[in-house]
C-alpha cells in the first residue's frame, strides 16, 4: 500500500484536475511531490475531515488556524504556487466539485479520501472563528461593534509587536523599498495632513482613529484640534495614554463612539484611514452622507481604502470566507470607481485619487517580518491560532496587492460650496512629501 503522502497527492490531483506544485508531507512522515519546493504539511487526519466537511477556503482556513495544516519553507512561494493552482486558474480550467464528481474517477478519489480521513465526525471550528447567529442585520451599530472588537481587541502589545512603534495599521507611503517602516508611516500621515490642508486652529475628525497615530501627528505637527472615534476599547485606552504622554490632551479627544453618533460638527477636515472597509456596501452611501454633513463648506475628506478589482457580474461578488470568519468579520471591498461614485452621490466633489497598491505590499511584508522575527514572544501574547491567522492573512494580502488582485487608494473629496470655490490649489499634488 502507498504511504499517506503519495495517496494524498494522487487524490488531490484527481480532485483538482492538475498536478500539485508543492511537496506534501503527511502525518506518518512520508513525503511526495517535487523536491526543492515548499512543503504542505498535513499534520493529522483531522485536516482532511475539515476539508471534507467544509470544502474550499473555509475548510483550509480552519485546518490552518488549528495547526492541522502548515507550510514548511517559504510561505510566500507556497501561496504563490497554490494561488496559481486554485484561485487564479483561468475559468475554462476550473470545475466545481459538483462537476468534478460527475467523473467516475473523481468519485472514486473522493470515496478514497473519506476512508483516509478516518472517523467521519465534523471537527469543531477553532475558537478564533467569529460566531454569528445569522447575517440578517449586517452593519448595525451592534454588529459593527462586535466585529471591530473581534479584530482589534486582541491585545495592544501584540499589535505593537507587528506594527512597530508607529502603531499605524494601514498602508505606509514608501520613498523607496529601503526606507524604514517608521519613516514610511510618518510620510503617510504627513501626506494625508497635506492633502487635507491642515492648519493651526482647524478641527479634524479622525474616523476609525485606531491607536491615535493620525490624531497625534495632526495635533503635534499641524496644530489642529482633533476628535478621534473608534469602536475598540483597547485602541481608545492606548490612544488616550499616547495623547497624554505627548502633552496633547488640550487638543486631542479620543472617543469610543460610532461615527454615526458624531453630532458636534462642523469640522474643517475628516480623515478616514483604513476604516471604510468595515462600512459595508449596504451602508456606504449613509457613511458618505454622514461625513458630508459633518464638514464645513469647503471642508475636505481623505478616504484611504482598500479596493478590489471589478467583476463582470458584480451581483456574484462573494466575501472571502477566511477573512470574514477570522480577520475582518463583515468587511467588504468595493471597486474604487464604486466608492468614488457613492462619495459623489453624497454631494462630494472628488478632486484626487492616488493609487498606492505597491506601497501596501511593502508594508505587509514588513509586518510579516516583524511577526516572524518575534514569533515566540507573539505566542505569549495571543493564542497560536491567532498568530497563525495574522501571519497567513498578511502574507496572502501582500501577494494579492503585488498581483493586482486588490489595491488601495486615497480619495480626496471636497464639500464644495454652491459658489464652486473648492479651495483646492490650481496645480494638483502640491502636497507631495
């Protein structure tokens, strides 16, 4: 009888209809597949049961988070070759599991996989998976607060280990790949400040203020008064201490508050950095309308947001199962054109769009490097499953940005008054750092 790795390799290739581009290492120590490639390690039969009960991305995610599946070797290389096999195959080479099971050989392979998996009981999902009672009330204030807490309230010390001293959890702005993460994040905050035209005495609303980086930078470097809002209790506690340590309590207020509950406008400027991905398509026009109402005439909004590529059939768009269950529950990405259109429907005049896709790939690779370099320390701060989630999500996201599967854009929009005087410079991009 063949060893477990060879059996798995044969079965996987029959089910996928293609050769596996990585080695397989099974729980019995056996290996199969091309040498000198990363190894996909199947640590136990439970990994197979997870895939059988939840075929596709969620089953793979559960096996990864639980430690039933692992990668030995270069994680980026493994993800690249697997992406080419599973996620990025041409449509004509794809076939659904239902279609595949019409083939007698594939049905035989599926039966063999069931036998190899052992007792056919559904393994419980890892504890790190977001639990829901349904998806009928997405993006209510209550569900948004729960989703934000799931992602951000996992320990400020863990985030500081990954993000570094800047504690900025969004795409940095790189002068060159040799720049430091700290300088690139500082340049990003300064770029946003200049696009918003911040000056002493102005009022800035920072929506989704995180750990207070933008609020502190704007108050310290540009002399503005800032209100920062977040739904995360842990972020707010960290940001308030940071503001106090900087001696900026007279200029910066950090609130645990939904942006929909902000009532003390008008503001001269609003920054929304890496927050709008949490809003959801059903609520996006409401989000844009609320921010428009909070601005003075002539006020500016800087909307920094991840975007996906448009699909031929937008109604067929599905949220990534791994991201939804383990990383950003209820998060949604939209094409940049859709976002710009909704901002304009809310009344804004879109004045500038800057695509900085490659910058996020560089940022994510630095975050992965930080996590891997301090892995043992990370495991003292969060569960092994949580650390594995962040490593996979950040590495896979870096490749998605590099391969143009997703992008990130800064949209500068103005609440242009009836007179038409936008207050914008005649020559664009005068704000470049």
